[in-house]
C-alpha cells in the first residue's frame, strides 16, 4: 500500500518500517501520518520540515524570520502561514500541519513559487516576537474589551471597600448589643448561615457521578477520540518539571491527538532551562508568553488559547499528577453529555499528607469539596466555582467566553460563574488529580487569602447588576451562587462570631423566662447554627474520607472546626489585601513535598522524565 502523501516525501530519509508503522497507526486513529510521526517522536520537527522544504525545492528558514508589517497573529497561527517582509525572495513562510502538508505538496506544482518552509515552533516564535505587545495586551485585557461587564476591572474603589467595611463592623457590633434590632439582625444572619449549611449537608445525600467503566468498550476508542489540548502554566517551577513531564508522558491517549503546551513567563530562564534539559516530542510545546502585566496564570492561559488545536482543553497546575485515563474519561463524558455541559471538573486530591497536620486537614477539606460538594453541584446543575486545575472545557465555548479574566486572582471561580451566566453547566469528572498542599502556615495563608480575595473580586464583578444576574441564572441558581461565592467569604468572616456565641450559649444555658420570645428564638438559632455548623463541617469531611478510603484521616475530622478558624483569618486578610493590593497574585511554591500517600508525587531524575515520554511508545528507528 502506498504511503500517505504527507509522509511519502520522507522515503530515503526515514526507515521504511517507521513510515509504514506511522501509516498503519494513522489509519487506526483516523488521523494523518505526519502528526503520528511527529507526536510519537519518531522524527524531529526540524528534520521533517527540512525534508519538506527539499521536496518543494524551497528554503527552510531556521534563523530569525522577518515577517511582514500588519501581521494578524490570530489568523497567522490558525493558517500556519504568514507573509514575509519585503525584500525576501518568497512572499510567504508556511509551517503546515497534518493533511495540509499533502495539500501544499499537491498545490506546489501549480504555484509559480512555493512558500518558504519553517517548523510550527519557529513560526509561532516569530509571530510572538513580531506581535508580542498585541498578544500581551489581548491576553490581559481582551475580556474587558469584549465583555466589560464580566471583567473585574475596574474593581471596587477605596470608598466602596470602606463603606462595606463600616457596614460589616456595624453589623458585628449590632449583633452583640442587647436590643430588639440586634436580635432581629442576628436572627437574619443565623438564617443566612443555615441556608449555606443546608447546601453542604444536602450535598452529602448526592452520590458521586458514575464514571465510564474501565472496560475498553465503555470508553471511546482511539479512532473516536478528539484532539485534546493540555495547558500548564508555570512560573519558577523548575523543580517540578521532571515529575510533570513524566506524568503527562504517561497519559493514556493517542500521542497524535495530544496538544500539550507548557506556558512560561519571559523572565523565567530557570524553568525554561529545565525544559530544554528534557528532549520532548512534538506533542509537547514550550511557549514563552510575551512579557506584560499582570503576571498571572490566567494571562498566560489567554495567550495560549489561540494556539489550542484540540476540540477539548484541560488546564493543569505544575505540581499535578493525573490518573493516566483522565483525558479518555473526559472525552467519553463530553461525548455522552448534552452540549450545554461545557466543562468537567476533575477531583483534586491532596497527596502529601505525611508532611504534617496542615496538609492532612487540607486533604480532608478537599475530600469534602471534590468528593461530596462538587458532584452534588453538578447533579443539581447549579453554578460551580471551578477548582483551577483539572478543569476540562469544550474549546469553542471557552473561546466564545473570551477565556479567563487575567486580573481576577481566582479566575477559575469567576469562569465557573460566567459559564452559568452564559447558560452552560459544569459536570463532574470522577478522576483524581494528585496535588501538593502547602505544609507551612505562612504559605497556606498566602494561598487561601488569594482564594478568598478572588471570591470577593468575583462577587463584586457579577454583583454590579444583581437584577440582570438573577434573571440570567434563575432564583435557585442565584441563591446557590450567593451561597458559594460571597457566602463562602462572609461565613468565614463571621465564623468565630457565630460559632463562638453558640458555644457560649451551650455553656451558660438558656435565657431566663422573662427574656422574651425573640431572645429565646435567637438562643435557639445560636444552638442551631452551632450544631448545624459542626455537622456541615464534620459530616462532609467524614463522607469525603470514606469515599476516598481514608479511614486513618477520619480520626482528624473533629479538628476541622479549629482548621476553619484559620480559614476565617485568611478571609479577614483577604478583605485587607483587596483594599491594598487587589490584583496581586500570591504564588504558591511547589516541589517542596516530602511525602506522597500514593507515590504520585515521588521525585525522580530528569532522565526518568525523558524515558516517560518515549517508553510507552517506543520508536522503531527515530530519525533526525
């Protein structure tokens, strides 16, 4: 059988066995043989495109590529071609992918002169060099230009925060005064907290999503799988590069249908050097994001979104280690779900539990969130604050929503609400992603303060026009959004003031018989909030540990009420930071774990990462 046109020109340069294997695998996957060759690592990218240039009798540009003025970077990236500057022999430079290689070879015979050829990596670098400022501006402020009502800029002004702070202080003061107004206000706050507690307690009764079975006939076969883009934003993360590459190299997904991009900041030379020490096949791409502000994860993701080639896209953090079949399971669930399910949230699991008490309590909290609350929110089809990592999207929807808000420090929670406002839902993906939790209180507080600040940013952003948000979401969905975003922060702020009185009432007993009906009602409310709060904290913790099989951690669940005092401290710090540094991103350092419950976070040498990329798919005879 003749070789496909997109690789036939490599005859004599690549061993016949390798070409035949690529052709056979391409037919099995329902894709092109050129992508198979490159993504499997059976030929180097430069070697492939040099050979293509030779076949077309044109130049291969392996130096700085002078592109023409007025270049539109999005169109050039999509087309895989760009105009060259005046004075060049060729008018265009092209870096065709897949079947476009065969089409270019066929068309070259009819053209006066074929374009110059370069590799996709070199073309993308040239486009980013030429249009860096425009790319950086679009990544930072594209959402504000297209949908200003969804952008957190401008955020609340100093006068707004001062007024909110005064109101909050007044509320706290009033609830402590022995007046009728104070008792009524306290009763209302207790009712609001009970509503939030009810959501957590009701979630316990919802079973987790049934995942597609592991049997091969239950998951999508290779030929039916779509191309999947994986985005990982890193900043000063050189220590985790070998583990990250090893984890992504073991994904149970056809290499020809993977589009993995590591996103680095321009000043991060150390992490870039770590990647250059690991030879990567063409399915891995290191993208240096043009310099700009804010230097945040969502800005890097926005810069890479136009480069995504997959029908689906997932975001991971640098320290993540995922279950190998997660992408296949997500693709299967997307195929089964209605088009309105635009996102799937994987289950995040803290794996460095042996690093101390704080990571253990963090692990229990995450078990309650991702094994109990998350599946319930998905089943109820209500707004879901996303987890920031292991979030799988339909790429077209993500582009329609203009990506992430670069200035929101919890871009994930904001995007979850924007999905709901646009009429989409978040589904549950019961597949684990193992993460590393901060083991020191200072690092934990910085991370949690950022999360609480981001919840406040999101609440202010989408609370500018509450009537419009209510109409878009509907009554039930609006109440859930209120409970999960501003409600989370407010409940954390009031946590000591609500749980403390309950404990005092428990110790001192009921008010006297002449205290009045309202006093007795608030006394009962304090008891209810105290006991309900305990149940809402403890029961999801116990259930989450049970679902993960962590019987040993169940012994620590009773410590969660003390742990949530730290959450309250972080909420108060978030209020202060929102006023002083609204868009500052408190980065969490990774690669510091000393333990790993599952072994997923175990450290290995960089050489092992290289082996992980190639071991599952050995090359018969790599060329180039």
